[in-house]
C-alpha cells in the first residue's frame, strides 16, 4: 500500500516539476500564459462511502490550469505589434480554422494581409470604400493602392471684416462736360447737325466709355441750337435746363445745360448720371465748324472692383481647391466694404478667373452675419456657378460657408479656412488606435479606416484547448466565442507598437520547483522506508 501511495506522490511531484519547467522555459514567450498543477487525494470508497478509519491511496493530478492574468506590456518599434490591455483574445484565421491568441506579433505578407509568424491571418471588422466600419468579419487587409482624389465642393471661412475699415477709394464718375476751346457754330445753321469729336465718360461703376460725343442741331431761330449727348451714336436725352426740357440753347445767353446719361441703357440698372455741360464757350461764326469736347471727372460713386487694383477692395484670402482629377487650383476671395453701413461685397476668383458675380454679406450692429445677398441668414452660404478647370476634369462647383464670419472693430483676420477636397496620395504609414481601428495615412495628409481589429472573449477561458504556438481553440467547456470591438463589453483595449510579455513569475516558479523537489525526495524516502519494513518482515519468516 505504501509503495503505491508513494509512487503516486512521485508522479505528482514529477508532473509539478514538468509544469514548472514549461513555465520557466516560456518566461520570455510573447503572450504566454503560465499553468499550475492542481491535485486531488485518492480514497477507496464503496457506494456507501468510506469508513472512519479508511486510509487514503495517494494523490492524483486533477488538472493543469492555465492562468490568464495580464502580462507586462513592453513597447516596440513596429506599429503592427499589438498588445491587449485587459480581457480578450485576437481572432486568427488559420486556413479556414479559427484560433485565438494573446501574442500580437503581426506583420504583412506579400498579399497585404496582416499575419503572425505562423501565417495565421488577423481577423477584423471590415471597412467599406468610404472608411466606414461595418459589422462584417474578415481578414485584415492593408491596401497599398493610392487614395483617389476628392474634388472640393465646400469652403468654410471664419474671418473678421473690420468695421473700422474705410470704403475702398472709388473712381470718380463723370459729372461735367467741359468744352475744350471755343465751340464755334455757323450762324446760318448750315450743315446742321454738328457733332464733336469723341471723348471719355466714366459711369458710376468706374467703367470707361470712350465713344461719347455732343451733337448740336440748328433750330432755325437765329442763335438757338439744340444740344444732345450721344453715347455709341445714339441720343441719350434731350437738352435740359434746371431739370426742365427746353427746345434748345440760346448761344451767348444760356450758361449751362444738364444732360441725363443712363449708362446701361435700360433705365433699371445704374442710376442715371446727370452731366452738366457748360455753354460759355459756344459762339457762332459764319462758316465755322465745331471743336472737340472733353469730359472731366469729379463724382464720388464707388467704383468697379478689380483684383489687379488693390485700392478697389479691402482684404483678400486664398486657399487651394482640387478638381476631380486631384489637380490643385488657387481660389481667392476678395472683400470690399460698400458705402452702406455693415454691408460687404465678396468676389471669388479661381486661377485668376472670376467665378460668378459679386455677392453681398450683411452684418448686424453687433457684428454678426444677418443676411446673404439681401436674404436673411441662415443659410450662411453662397453657391457659385461651375468653374471649368480644363484638362478633362469635371467642373468645380463651390459653396462658401460664412457661418463664422464676423464684423468687429478689430483688424481683418482669418481664423479658420478649410475645404473638403484633396489630391491623390500614396500610403505612407499605418496607425491603430485603442479601439482597434486601423488607419492608413497617405502623403496627401488624409487618413482612411481599413478595418477594426476584432477581439474575442469566453465565459471560461480555462476551458480553451491549447494548440501550441501560444494559440487556443474554442471548446464546449470554454463557452461560445463572444466577439466585439476593443473597449466594448468585457473586452480590453489595444496598445499598438507594444507586445504583452509572458505572465510567468520566475521567483514563484523557482520556489515551486524547490517545493516539488522536496516532495519528490520525501516520497522516495517513503519507498525506501517501506522497502526496509518489508525486508524485515521477510527476515522474520526465516
């Protein structure tokens, strides 16, 4: 009896030493989880139990239990080295067979799949073409293809247009016609009408008109002549004096005549410009002709905007926008204060070409945007007509958002300026955040989600079946696999550029080894003692 009991003790001590030996051997194995031996005593018993004086029959190995405590996390130089801080396992695809591990030493194979040293592929939640994570599970694939360009469609502008800014210096609209030298007319009206040489007029927008002239028509009554202003060969209005239509000018008596000029000819655009023509120089001589007239400018209406004339606007800012082929274009926004309080005009130029016409921004007395093109804001956006960038690219249609525009007394300043387009880019690196989302970084400054590392947990991790190479398989005892995103439910988070080390405590293992050694020696001594007793009994029989 003692022999068998001692033999079971020797076997138990040996098993204990074997487990300790395996733990020590894997003390530097990434993701390794230590094991411990669990023993139970042996009693011979019947259906009615054992008697009060029953002696045990030894010891047996009940289980070799894995210890899934957290190992120390050490940092590495590779972004694809992953460590789990908390519960859970990486899910692996081993040629169609699912395995689980805590060892996060991953790299990329020739197909772009993320794999470990055994060629097992890391499982992740897949991302669609836009980078949105879906619920589908699959192998994590790193694409090396260039990211496609995105055309710019909107620009967000946050700026301050200084309320203290002066209205830009305007060109001066014509308001008077000065006769150059003596304007001589025939006393008999012969050859009537007479027309002066062309001269220049300036409208209220600052546009020049170079084909203006004066026409004099003899009335047939002595020294009375009719005067007309011609622009482009057409009469603009009859001669007027003090705002009253007259039949003509009495040469030598009338000192001035007011002529009305409608620059756009429609009567609904620019306001008509009154032009005062001095008649002091008009004389009548027999057989004389008419000398040329000139225009003088002394008005005060705000002039036309021009990007090449810096005194026609207050401020400007620029940003790069992109067409459908990823080609960059320079978009410049100009701002000019109008003569009306709290109103500003904005102009858009792309590649130096005007896009659309002027738009008006209105601000309240507190400096907040209140209107766009006369309509109450919000919306705070201006949509511009399509701009053709050429080279086969689609038209660029821009919407400028002025939600963050202000008009305060401080100096002009651009606080934010962003647009939603970008050119094509090459893969430059990969980052993985704590929730396992894998971001690809590109040379154009963009990033895109390629997937999200999936983690799996079990109700009873100790029920997992060991497969070797620090991998486990699901069993009935482990419970069903519970797969989710890192940081959700009971799952831990991901640490990229790091590895979880073995959770083996060498000090504990060495102490356990000494204990197992003592147990082995004591059981061996029992066998020696039992052998001596048996030999003594044999000698008695002799």
